[in-house]
């Protein structure tokens, strides 16, 4: 399964809304937190790779 940055951001927004619910159980909160942490890590890596691609492209232009 290929990573989709936009879908990950969408899911993070959903998780944020779910965790804002005062009636959420601790168990569900922990599961969502764990999922969010993984998505944040993947998004960070994706952005680092994108930055590198842009920097390399800029070097070729100069």
C-alpha cells in the first residue's frame, strides 16, 4: 500500500476530532494516539523526502 500524504492529513484531522470527544474511552484514546503518532512520523518522512527532491531540482536549475 502506497503512502498518501493527503489521506494521512485527513485521517489526522479525524483523529483530532474523535479525541476531542469527552466520552472517548482511555483505551480508544490510546489507540488513536498511537495511530496518530505513526501518521505524523510518516508525514514527516514524506515531507523530508519532498524537500530533498525540491532542493535537488533547484541545484539542477542553478
